[in-house]
């Protein structure tokens, strides 16, 4: 009975379990992208020269700039957690906005990158692509599917981060109760982690 | 403090996070430079090794895995092993067709 009374007083929450749940979700995401990496690996082996030719079309500068932007944003959100844990609410919120800004830069960059491809008549099902060999079609298909799915994750991450920032401002997430920011940050790091593998596979290895 | 919540509230110092970022940026620069030379199959190997190293840094420090409980660490390890197995088995299948 005494235990029940105590439990009633304490807030009903379990931060460790919340974090474990987030990790389980991250595992499903890793396997989702993992499947795409696998398809890429096998087709790369099958159509080696065509993948080589097609990958030369990608602009390394776009990829490199986006890599830097995502790495900086990842550090910013990790620092936002440190700041919140140290009860520096204002700094934490500023760092989250910096992360959102980086996400926005990433998306604008992606817009121009994809836009340039569209201008050259390279998009799934385009006239030009249909005339090209099988390997080229597969490479660009994978390029759009993988970067597109990743960009979707960037957008979702951006929305989640804005929600966290609002909650911190409202005082619902604070130095004693930060698991929501911690999980949002985990999601954002996942986005960074996936890009760390996408960048060399699509842009660097030719 | 908040011991009764049993939150492993390890606070990562700003300095550590900044250092990790500098290393990550350095590694990015290194892969771009190395892969700009034509080293045949080595390009893929080096690029993937550097990516794994970067991934390790992000998981350990940004995602706090280094300070996480043993269960989470084991689970992450198992997922990586599972993914490696899927890749290896599929590749074996592809190679012996």
C-alpha cells in the first residue's frame, strides 16, 4: 500500500524505457536504409561501368557542403541537450534553432541539386533516362530513392525539433525532464549517420 | 539530485562535442581528397572504412552510446551484426549464382 501511495506521488514516467523505445525505432530505420544500401551494393557489382559513368554526373561540392551542414547540425543538437541539462534554457533553444537552420540549408541545397538534375532531363521516368542503359537507370533510381527518403527524414526531423523547441519554451521539457529532447536528438543523429554512408557511396566512389 | 529517477544523466561537455565535430570534418576532408585519386578497389574500401569510423564517433559521442547502459550497447551491436550478415549472405548468393 505504501508503495502505491508513493507511486501516485511520483510522476508516471520511465526515461530509460522511452530511450530504449527510440533506439528500437532507430533499428528499424537502419534496416530500412540498409535494404537500399544492399540493393545499391549488388547492382553496383552487376553494372560496374554504368554505375561509374552515372556517378560522375553527381556534383561532389553539393554533397560535401551538405555533409558539413549536417555534421555541424548534429553537434548543435547534441550541445542543445548539454545546455538543457545544465539548465541553460535560452542557449538550448538557440542551439535547436541553429540545427533547424542547418536542416533548412540542407533542403535548399538539395532543391538546387535535384533542380539541376531535372534541368538535364534526369528524373525517374524521363525521356533521356529511358534511352540510357539499364545500369544508368538503376543508379539514378537509387540516387533519387535514397536521397529522397533521406530528405524526407530531414524534413520530419526539422518538424520534430521545432516541436521540442516549443515545448522547452512552454516549460514542458526542462533540465529535470529532457528525454523528449534526447530522443529528438537521437533521431537527428540518425539522419546524420545515414548521410555519412550515403555521401561516400553516391558521390565519392565512382 | 535526481537519483530516484535513475536517469543516467551523463552530461557531455561542449568541448568533447566540438572536438568530435572537428575530427568528423577532418575525416570528411580526408575521404574527399583520397577518393579523388584513382586507387581502383581501394577507393571503396577507404571510403567505407572512414564512413564506419565517422559512424562510430557519431554513435559513441553524439548519440551518447558510450555512456549508455549495457542493454542498449548490446542491442546496437546485434543490429550491426545482423546487417553485416544480411550483406554477406546476399553477396555470397550473388557471387555463386
